[in-house]
C-alpha cells in the first residue's frame, strides 16, 4: 500500500518536473527490464539496448534519478511495513517473537538458570555495536533526513485517526518531501572528510541511541521485575555503543591525532548537550510545590544549593534542584571546552568531576519522588535520563584506535635504531623481538628523546598515543578504551603496541604494571585465523603480559576479520576458518583462565560477515559468546539499522536477546557428532577455497576481468568515504580493500563473495561419498542439526536470490577480451548453477528464499527499480570507457552506483 502511494506521488512529481514523455520512458524501461528478468527474453534485451543507446545524457540522468528514488522510497515503505507488523503483534497480544528481549528473558527465567546466574551474566556482560566509517555509505545526510521525514508522515497515517483535512495535509506534506527529494542533489560534490564522517555518525545518537537505549533497559527491568519479583537482578550498563569514526587510521592518512581529539570532543559535547536539554525539559514539568508534597532532606539540600533564587520558584524544590543540576552540567561542559548550545544557566555552579556525580544528583530527585507518593514521575523521563547518563557518561561512546601492525613495526624499529645503533629491529627473529620488547616494556626507561629527530611517521604515531592520554585525562578512560591492531600475526605485533603505549604513559611498568587500554589483536586473513590460537597461547605464556592483563580485569579481547578472510579464501572457507578460530580461542583462553571477549568485524554483506545478527550470534561455537560481544556496524547498514528509532531499537534488542540466549541457554547440539561434522566441513572448506583461489588468484587475466566487468574504477571516484579504496598504490587484488572488492561484485550483481566455491565443494564431496549416509544424506543431517550450517546456508540463500546472472552477463560484455570474458563468466555461471543445485539438495528446498517469504517479497518489490539501474550502468560504462568522459556521463554512472547500492541495502 505504502509502495503504491509513494510510487504514485513520485510519478506525479516526475511528470510535473520532467514532463510526460520522461515519465513514459521510465515506465517503458521498467516494464522491459521486468520482462528480461522474468523470461531472459532476447527480444526484451534488444528493446532495452535500443532504448538505452538512444538516451541523451540529460534524459539518462533523469531516468537514473527516477529509478534511484523509486528504489529508496520502496525501502522506506518496507521498513514501515515491518514496524506495522511488529505493532500488530503487540496489539493482538501475540506471543513474543524470536529475537525479542521479552522472549529471551522468558526462556531464561523459565529454564534451569537461577537468579544468581542471570545476575552474573549482567555483571560481566558487554554488548556493543561499534559504528565504523566505510566507503559504502552512499547516502547524503540531506537525503537521509528527507527519508526520515517521509517515514514520519507514513507513521502518522498509521498511528493516528486523521480527519479528511488532516489526511489532505499529510498527503501534501508527503508530496512536498518527495519534491524536495527530487530536487536535492543525490551525490556529494566533494569527498567526505573524516570530520564529515564524525558528524554523520553522531546523527544516529540523535535519531536512536540516546532515547531508545534507555527505553530498552527500562523494558528489561520491567520484564525481570514482573517475572522474578524481588529476586530480579539489577541491570548494570552492559549495552554500550562504540565507534571507530575518528580513531581508525588503518590505511587512512586523514585520521590524525587532531581528528581523534576532535571526535572525542564532539562526542562529549553531544552527550552534555542532550543531558542539559532533558534536565531543562523535565524541570519545566516538575512544578510540584512543597505546600502539597513533602521532600526528603537530600532533595531539600539539593534545591538549596541551586543558584536559582527566583521568588516565583521558592516553593518548587524539584524545579530548583534541576535548575541547579543544569547549572552544574553547563559548568562541566564549559570546563571540557564545549560551547553551550542550550540556554544559559541562571547562575554559576561547580562542575561535575565525573558523570557518577551527575547520576547521584538524579538519584536524589528520583528517591524523593518515590518516597513521597510520586513514583510515577520517577519512572518516566527521569528514569530514562538516569540510564542515559549511566550508559553514555560524559564521553557518549567508546572510541577505538586502530592501526596496521606494519606501521607499528616501522616506528619501533626507528626507536630501537636511535637507542641501539648496533641492532636492526627488522632483522631480529620473532623470538628476539619478543625478548627485547618485554625488556623495554618492563623498564621505566623511555626510548623517545626530545633531542633526537624522528620521521614523520614515527612522530604521527607517537602523537596519537599522547593524544589518547589527553583524551583519558579530559573525558575518562571509557572514552578511549581499546587499541585494535590490524593484520596481527605474531606476539611481537601486540608487544609493539604495548611499547608505544608505555612511551605515552598509558602503560605503567613495574612489579605490578598497569595498562590503561585494551590491546586488541585483529586476525584477518585465512592464514592469520589459522594461527591466532598459537599466537594467543604464546602471549598468555608470558608472565609479564599476564600481569598487564590482570590490570585489565583478566579480560582479553580478540577481533576476527570477516572481510579480508572472505576476499582471501571465499565465503565457505572464511566462515569455517572463523568458526574454527573461535573454537580454538575458547579452548586456549579456558586453559589459561583468561576471559575471552570476541569482537566480530562483520560488514553489511554476507560476503563481509553480514546477515541477520540474531541467527549469527546463536550460531557461534559453544561458550564463545559468554556474555560479551562487540560487533562492527559498517557502511550503509548503519543508516538502514539505526536511522529509524523503532527499527534501531529492534536491532539493539536483537543483539541483547541473542547474547542472552547464546550465553545462558546455549547447548552444544552436536555432541558426539561434532568431530564428524567438523571433519566434513574441513573437506568442504578445503575444496571451496581451492575453487575460489583458482578463479580469483590463479586464473590468468582475472584481474583484468574484474576491472572491466565491475565498476571498481568508477567506485574509486565516488565521494563516499574518506578512506582510499586500496592500502597501497598497487592495483593487485591482494592489496585492494575488501570493502570495494565486495561492493563491486554486489553492484554488478554477480556477488561471488557470498557463494562462490560452495557448489564445487559439495559436488566433489557427494561424488566421493555418494548420496547415501556418508554423502548428501549426511550433509542434509548436518543442516538439520547444526545452527552454524543452517545460518551459513540461509545467508548464502539470500545472496543467491539477489544475484542475477542475466544482468551479470551484461557486465561481462564490457570485457574486451572475448576469450577471457567467456572463460571467466562461464566459470562463474557454472558455479552459480552448481551452488543453487546443491543448496536445494542439502536444504530440501525447491526455490530460493522458500523459507523466508517476507524477504522474497521484499526483493520482488525492489528489483523492478534496481534492475534498470544496472542496465543503464552497463551502457554508461560502455560510453565512458569508449571516450565519452563528460561530467554528465560520470555523474550518471555515480548515480547508478548510488541507486543500486541503496536498493540492495547491503551491497558492500
């Protein structure tokens, strides 16, 4: 219904703005593209070619914009439909659904888990979605704000009984919003700076996090209270938001120490600004007079300490108390160097030293209300504000630092070269490096001298560590708690960071050393995943490192990379190596009695670890979640998950529910069959990896095929992120970042990163083992029993459904070498056919997305608007690469990339 409404309004806007002929042209292209998709009709293909070839540059841009906007409006309608369905379940009194906190807590409470186990879970739990800035976020903030306005108006139609006049006004506002959308530039005119990315990331705290996170906590408290009564455990602030935006400098030269400090300052300013606005709003409401209500002594003292001396409020102690809290918040904000954006305080007041002091004052207000017959007032906005202060503090979000291990090695080598000229760090063995690093880390001696000159690289890295010290001093250690090391493959990579932290005072050596940040190794490639257990085993065997770990609560975080492992070894092999790595880490941590916290570097696509979070968490190896999990939220999925507050809260709720169930209800479903299942997966992963690497890294000319059959070079010209698309100046696939690699295959609809190699692996297995108990029958048993395989194949099912080999074949025609084109595309087509065939055989399904009709319908609704963009893009790429490099053609190509990415929703 909403899709038809918005489509009709956009069609009217198109007629009005561009004319009836353009509208007819758009509709004709759409209908012809549908014929080609459904029937692979050669006549439809010819008609498309003729229409697209004849388009002028001006007409092309209008057509591209129309399909992009249709696609985005259908996304809004789809989101509203999901919200509507969820509300209808709640209104009908239907049982809570899987993925809801209500169902998770109900299962936990009714299980054998006792209250003490639940309390222990909350005491040690940490669940943290971590926002990252990656170059697949194609939406401009102006466009996103317009989408939110449209969503709000649709929501108004749903939730309110509108009079005829109100309905006409609503429709007029919708038409206005769509007209603004049509007349707003879709593309950015300049590449995003890191400062832009910081501001864009902060928008989601306004949209969702600051309001919905406290409400989710309140829901959990109420559910526990109703289910457990007086035995309900207290819920500490275990759900927190993290960020890499402004701290992730791996391959991004634009992230400097000034940028990192700016990110922390902006985050803190936003938190204080929010608290001041809420305190003022609540204070205006609490007009309770002491002539009618009593107050306790602590509240009276708080009111008396307020700088408010207005006679009109002399008998309103709650207002005076909150005016005093506001004044202290304003002083705190000014003391941290922020500009006060709210109203000026009525008078001077002492700043809060810590956010806990602010919380203490709120508790005084809340307790007084509770004790004097005003409990309802204490449960509303004040309760949410107190929880927000507890979760977000004065820093808002934990900012992570990240850098590549190779950079650390260069800086440490330079430091050693200055202090020990007879030793060359790069020539030391791993054992020698570890021994030297341990000696220096445990020594009070600093290696850096103010009398020596250092390279620009060394100065930059040392400045980053010093700035981290400044951030800790101003905003607290929770503002910057983690240092992530990309491409970790040895113990020395971890100790090098420890040494750099010591140089900045973030590691204090001695008999009882103290480490003020978590050092987080990131294992990314297939080889690194296979070796991560040995690295951590060796690390934990170092007595001095264990002392450092004791100062961090004996918790070690490990990050696992989904993107690079997939680019390295393909979908099936990467998933299995990740599962094995988690299993091995769990055993090693248990043996060393160290608490494991896993940080999952999941992207938007299945090829980068994407897919439904609930199933993904429940499919983790037994005991690997254990109440603590961090997950990256990357690129375009941030907007789709957290721009709408209702959808954002549901996504947060899913993370909490899955972590609860995986920790407190998880049972190993395999039992004695585990070894046999694992051995079978090892065989499948080996054959899938061989097939994938043979195509990507061993096929002569494959790099050329990739560059010509995808818009990778054109993507590099899009202003969609501050980070360069490649780590180096090389054009090798090995050096290309996983994000544009996956993005390119998504845009050309081949999507090999989400399935290639599976079909060959299963076919080889069945040929060797047969279709009986040891072959296909055994794989079917594995699928019916094992959540890991169920989740993996469900995600692959989704990717295969979004893949379109007909459209991919049109991109293949851009490859000028006919023999190369036919060989590579022929192999991709054959593997797709095999993958679909064996997916159906293993799962027992007969069509893609058979078990997920909602998603199937969603894809059907969106593809009529995405497919024409792909066809147009092929024609534009052909023009551009033939020499028509006008601004109009380049802009139209970029518009199609934007439109396809927005339509697919998890393209990169």
